[in-house]
C-alpha cells in the first residue's frame, strides 16, 4: 500500500486541497447547524424570559399539552439530530461521487 515510513498528515483546520476541503466544509456546516439550533434556542429562551425565574412566552405556550420549550428540547432536538445525520450522509455521498468522477476523468 503506502510507504509505512511516510506519516499521514490530517488536520481539520488546514485540510488538504481536493476531497478533504469539501469534507471539512460539510462537517463544519453540520456542526454550525447543530450549534445554532441547540444554543440559539437556549439564548432565545433567555431573551424572552419575562421573570427572574425564567418564565416567558415559550414556557406558557403548550404543544400536545407540554410546555413548548419542553417539547422542543425533548422531541425536536433529537429529531433535528437525525435530520442533520441524513443531510450529512446525502452531502458526503454527493461529494464522494463528484470526487470519484473527477478522479476517473483524470486518468483518461
């Protein structure tokens, strides 16, 4: 296979050109999507709090007889994780397919 003496250099913050750059961009987009929804909602709760104990409009609204913030945290965030996993796999598959086509054309 490869030369065992040659070290494998992988760095998330300085990816090699080509396939790794696109892969890191997809990973970063998924992580940003996760962070915005998870931490952004917590920030939204804090901004909309109307009392010192944290009660606000999102704690008074109900969805399926649960407080909306409870439903969002308990039901939507796991669903969001699954959606991000599906999107990640779709985009990685597309990226891999495009990279494979480019590599196959370069041998012609």
